[in-house]
C-alpha cells in the first residue's frame, strides 16, 4: 500500500517541535567529546577588561585546535543581559534552541537562574578536571555566595579584593575602613571606587559593611526588609562622610577596574582597589602603573569569591560547552590565566592534587613585584547572600546617583 505524503505530516511536526536530542551525559566523556566536535559554542561573558577578552580569544584558539570547537565570545557589559535572554526564551517556550551556550556567572545571577530553573545539570561535578579542585576540602567550589552549586556551574576563577597604593605617594596605607576614612580626610581627592552596580563597586560597599556592621554574620542569611535599615546604617554614615573626600568630590565614579587603574596610572589617585590579587603586578608589567605600586589588605580580612561557568537549560550545544568548561578547569588554562602578564586571575585548582608536571606550570609563574604572598593575603571573607548585595546596590543608586 503506497504511503500518502500527508500521512507523514503529524510525525514530521512532532520531530520539528520536540527536543533536538537527549542532553549529553558527562559521565560518558568520550561521547561528549565526539558530540562536541564541529559545534559552535556561544559564550556570553563580560567584556569590560581587554586582558579578559584576550584570554577568551586564546581559549578559542586552543579549543579549536584540540577539540574542533568554534568558541564565539558574545561580549556583555552586564551578565544580567544573558540571564534576561534565557528567561525570555523560556517564557516564549523556546526550550531547546537557546542562543546562549555558556555563561560566565556567579552570585546573584546564579541565584536568579537556579531559582527559575534556567540551568542545565547537574554536570559540573562530573567533569574530568573537577576533582582537581579538591571539592571535599574546598567549600568555595560547592557554594556560590552561600547558594549550593549542586553541579549546575563549573568553577573557573578565584578572586579576592585587595587594595593597591603608590608607595611613592603613600607612606602608611590604611588597614581598615575607619582608617581609610581618616586617610581620605588627610588626602582629599586621592581615592575612589568603581560605580555601583559594577562588581568592583559592589565589592567595596559590601566590604565596608562587613567591616562596619555590628553583627556582620546576618549578611550571610537572606535579607529581611525589617533588618535592612538598621544593619546598613553604619555603611551609609561612612559613605556620606567619605564621598565628598573622593576623586571629583564623589560626583563621578570610574565605570570599572580598568578606568580605576587608569586614574592611578595618570597620578590622579594614589589608592585604588581590585578584585584580583595580581592586577597591580600585571599593570606594572604592561606599563599601565608605575613600579612603585604595591598591594595591601585590611587587617580583619577581605572579600573573596569564585567565578563559575554555567550552561542554560535550553543551550543548543551543551556538549561543546562542557568541553570548553572542562578545558578551562584544566592545569594548562588555569596556569595561563594566573600569569599576571596574561590576566592574573587566581586558579581554582588545589595544587596538592596536581602531578609534578602540572604543578610546575604554577611554580614557574612570576606573580610580580606588587603581588602579596599567599600568607600575606589574610582571612578571606565569604560573599554575603545575594539578596543583601542586590539591596545594597539598589539603595546606593537611590542615595547617590545624581549627586
């Protein structure tokens, strides 16, 4: 009996509207590698720093050569742009043809995506390189701003806030936020921080609150509206007094870390801050800062966190995204990233887990003259719950934008 062409239409419709294929299983890594070959992975990542962009391009060259994957950097000014795109696709019913394959993410954006079921996984704790992070003894790879990772994002980069100062201009640097305020009174116009909600601006005001709050432990639980005014009062009192003493009288703020670095290089300020322990050394090596610049930390600890890579639930190229994430978690990529001349972003790997050859990659890195030794970095303070960071950024905008 001949088959009528129209009889194929219902089946064809199901094929076109159903999932493209089953999600790849990271437990079968050879199958993932096979599926990834020939894929184009669209990596949505912040592009506000040229060294970061160059490192991503280096990664693209490596994965093209090693895995036959084309990696495309979709440049963002704010990671929330990618989150909003995935959420819009879900609301439109686009569950398997998403435009975003990989996102550089952490903190509040991860919390938003997890809460809205926008993430593929679990997958990250099954990557071949994941054991090199020593997860059992490294809580930072298992919790992102207090939110359990649950295998939904892969650790990529470790950061800690540090200050840096020009020793030719500053004899005795501050060692706490109250000392910074006192120093600013004596040296008006010589300090500033990045505009909130830039991540470095958020880091500064959060660091200040952790130092100034009467009970900083409350910041690691979800924020309650009834607590916000009383808990944050010391921060606003501090900033109200500090802002008139900042560069340009606190009427303008640099947009990001590169602009802040430029102000230091041009001699307009003599103290700045970074979310990279090696940024000052890298900038000296690249002739952006004078070789008299050195890093320092406050006595009672500085905020630190990890950045992660996540795959949206509807990504079209999940296999390729996992291969890229695993490569970025490997010793070659991690050591290259930690070189201050390249980027200077710290590794997420536990060096004790590495063999002799891979450990040598890190031992051979010159961290630079402005970088503090690991035992000089002091206590690492965890990032507060994302609800506090979001609320602080919103309140800062309401209080200071336009002044």
